[in-house]
C-alpha cells in the first residue's frame, strides 16, 4: 500500500491531473470511479489505484476487475491528493491517450450503424471543460461520428472534460487542427455540408436537410465563431429564441442541432 503523498508514482499522477503538458508528455489521461474503469478499453489502461475503503464495499465483480489490472492500494489521504474531485470515489486509473487519424474522423464510421453518413461537430475555441465534455456525451447520443477542434480549444483530456463525457471519451473520434477554415473547405470538397450556428443566420436550423453528410460549427462561449471560420461554412443557421436571450449555451446549441440531425435520419 502507498501511504505517502511524496511517493514518486503519486507525484506523477498528480502532475497528469493538474498539467496538460504532463499528460501530453506521458501520453496519458486520468479517470476516476469504477463506472469509468469498467468502460475503459482494457488495452488503454496503464495503472489503477484503489483505497481499502472502496474495497471493503466493492462487489466481487469490481474486485475481480481491479485485481485483473493489478490495482495498487493507496491510503485515503493519498487518493485525495491524486484525485481531481473533492470527494474521491476511491478508484483512479491512468489511461493511454487516443490518436485518431483525420480519415477516422471524416469517414463517418459509427459502430452501431456502419452505413451512417458523417455527422461531425466542429468546435472553435471552446474553453469550458464542462461544455466540451457535454458535447462529446450528447454528440455520442445523437450519432455524431467525429469531432474536430481548433488548437485554441480546451484540452480534451482535462479531468473536468473527462468527467463530463461520462465515458464518451472512449468512443468518440476527435482531432485538433491548426486551421478550421482549411478543414471546412476540405469537408466541402468531400461532399460534407457545413452549417455555422450563427446569430446572423436567416433560416431556422430545422429548415435544412441533415440526412446527407453534415457538420455543425459551434463557436466560443463568449465570442461565437470567428468570421473566417463561419464564412467557410456552406450555410449560416439560426436557433430561434424568444424573450431577451441573446445567445445559446454552446453545449446546448450542439445538442439541439445534432439531435435534429438524428431525428431526420431516423426518418
């Protein structure tokens, strides 16, 4: 059992949790909780840590999973030091990062429907980790086949993003790109219609046909899409709102648009 917060392995995990650079250098990210560990692909799991308090209440099935990974026991105060949450669940794991190719994101592969047409989220400078994680989670539910992010967006492996995905991080292909306008033009060249959620849109989002290969552009929480990125899209689309609301939450906008596409594709 690891009982000291000065243990080198503990310090390394703390760095992974707190620093994007450490995660990048180690090619890893950190998950918390037994639910996330159950969903993690076996080959991606590098290290697992557990407290005795968790083991005392764990099911035999959970114990079997933990021992299969050679889980290291740590003291409660050590787990609290390692975890990102105020009240740790008692299980923490270090996971290998994913590396998707551009083709994997653009080809539209969906394990539940191999004939699915691409449905892509394009995210520009999304800063809030909760928003980003929620977009991956709701996107999976709506049948999104891939996510493209600008370099200025939040780190997808930030622990707050990971928690908000509720496991979708294991299943949603994504890439970061240097230039969204160039990527959008490439999508158009590949027959994928691109729609910019924008206050200057003249037509409501539900007036378009998303049964064809489609991509939705969602901009920064405070500033929206940059003009260059928005202008690269095939169409501006508007989410009509009543009252004095000026703009929609980024994650909410993404959910509205992708679930409309999902509704249309169900026929």
